């Protein structure tokens, strides 16, 4: 089925109208959700990853466990032609949606048609439109064309996340291990130590999901990785007072208790009834108070050159449309997102995969418009890091929109709330180190403008159920 998108479909009150020229007559069409090759049950893994290149002495072609959902290219030789035909339309649509959502332009890097970068970008945009099979093919094509460029670990990382989101944990483990090996060859080219630790933690999560895996040992290894980075980043930010041994003791105890905390049964019951629950003491108080609060203060106020030296991929972006600062590619939040998956799974009684973490700093006047979360964000945890002045509150409101999550399909573009629903919305108020776990695709949620004199730092963690027709952004 082919779908035409109109300006009305892009509009989601109270967001601004689409830019001129993004209307019915100019919006390109292409199949957003083609029929998957299979759905439900166990996948048929028919084709091994066939990139004829040795990575760190370990040729992918020699692996004995096939891990591709894609059909053999020999049986579908025209997929590249279809991708060429639809690429420009997909990119145009993606940029229009980005502009509509963020209020800023997105300009992808220029890429020659058929180049490795071209296919890497096609993999990204295919993921955005839930075309997981096409995304994995595109990433493998990028690797086949340029097996030795510095971007290889980034492409492998993206491919590994596709497999992770599909629940192909063996495949994800293998690909992420290759990404880690390539990254470790020359960290100066492939990112900071913190980014390498983030990649390794994601691989540990994938490995822990395999049959017979020692999940507890994997989580303890994650705690070790986090403590290494806490100590290293504390030195960068001038944060004193927490040594590695103390961190390891604290985090080790937290890992042992987190999936079996005394409040889990009560939290599970509340979550099952209301689709949301307020969780107390989400992280160890020592980690929260002695590292996370000063760390995010430092990130908010350090100059760009200093943060870039420590975290080359990190970016602090001001979003005028929502009056907030967004901390992009921040590795501590990404690592915690993986570690907190066990707690989120225990409360929701669902096996979840981590999708992304989103640290945000709100100055006075910042707000959260009413919305339903996007497709990679089925379950969210809004963790309050710090409110200034202390002991102030900024409520989060929920309205059950009576929607049903369907794998691979985006939430409604248009949300309409009548006065009764607004007036009867559930109000939750969190304190520092408390978090609200909620089904973000089924509940409309929003926050009014933050009052004058207040500032709030939070991290939104996101997870979802594995499914075969979606990527994992």
C-alpha cells in the first residue's frame, strides 16, 4: 500500500503548521510500511552476513551462525533499484518531519549516489520509516563498499541496534562485538573511552539475553564499566569525592537488588492499573548525589571546547520551539539506559530492549507540549536529576488516550483533548532521584511552562518490546 501524506497529517496541535511547500501537491509518496516477510513466531534466518572482509582478524564470512533477516540479494536483485527510486522521497519526508517536530532544519551530509555514505544514510532513513529489512541491507551494503573507512564502527553499531530491536540477540552480540573491536583499534578516530564503554555495555545487554547467559554476571560487568567512566569523567569535570572502589561496592549492591527490590510488586500493581507509576530512589543515592548532579551541572555550563575534548560526539542543542536544552550523545545516560532495562522489565513484566536516553535541561519557561511518544519509545522513565531551587516541583500530567501500540507503527499524528480530559488529567510530582515509568504511546503527557526562578534537569530513558518489523533508533 502506498500512502500520501498531507499537511494536515503533519499537524499536531499545538505545534506550528508545516512550512510552505510541504503540502499535498509537493509531498512525495512511497510505501512506509511494506508487508514484512514474516511476522510473529520465530524468524527464519536464511542468509549469513556476507561481507567479505576481515575485521580485527575475525572475518564475518567465517561465522557459522547466520544472523540476517534479509533475503539473499541473488533472490531479490532489484532491491537496490527500488531503494534508489525512493531514497530522495524518503529523505525529503524525514527532513519535513524533523522540521515539524523540532522546529529546526536537518541537513544530512552530502553523499554520492551509491557510495558507502549514501547507503549508511539510507539505512538511517529506512529505520525511521520502520523498514528494518531494508535498513539492515543498506548498512551491510555500506560495509561491503567501504570496509576500512573510519565510519565502519558507526555502521556496525547501527546494524547491531537493528538486530537488537528485532530481538535477534545473537546477531546483535556478534555485530556489536565487531564494532567494539574496530573501535578499539584507534579510539581517537572512533570516539572517546566513554563511547567505547557505551558500545561495550550495549553488547553485554545483547549477550545477556541469549539462552543460558549469566544475566547477573553481565549486569555486574555493566556496573564495572559504569564505575570506570564515573571515575574518569569525574576527573574531567573536577568532581571530587567518589573513588572507584566505593563506586563498585555501591553499584554492585544496587545491581543485585534492583531487579528484586522490595517495592517491585507494589510498583507492578500500580503500573498495571494506571499505565504509569512513580518510582522512588531509582538510582543509588550516592551515584545520584555525588556524580550525576554535579556531572550534569558541569555539562550545562562548561565551554564547548572542553566538552568536545572529553566527549567528541556530545552536543548541547537549544530547542527554541520548546524552550529547552537537549544534551545529545551523552554517554552516561546511554549507559544507564541499558542498566535500567532490568528494572523497567521487572515493573512492566515485559522483556524490553533499550532504545535511547534523552537528557534535557529546562530553564524557566520550558514546557512539554501534549504528545504521545514515538515508536521506539513504548515505555519511558522520566528521571528527575535536580530541580533548582531544591524541593520545588514541576508536575507531569497524564491522560489515557485509549490507543493501542502496534509494532512498527507510529502513534497518531493529531491529538485532540477536550476540556474535561485536561481538567481531570492525572498529576504526578517527582522529587530528585524519583522517576515516573509510563506507557508513553498510550498516554498523552505534558507539562506546563516551568515557573520563573526554577530550573530542572531530567533524563528520559526509553525502551520497547523487540519486534521483527522495527529498527531501534
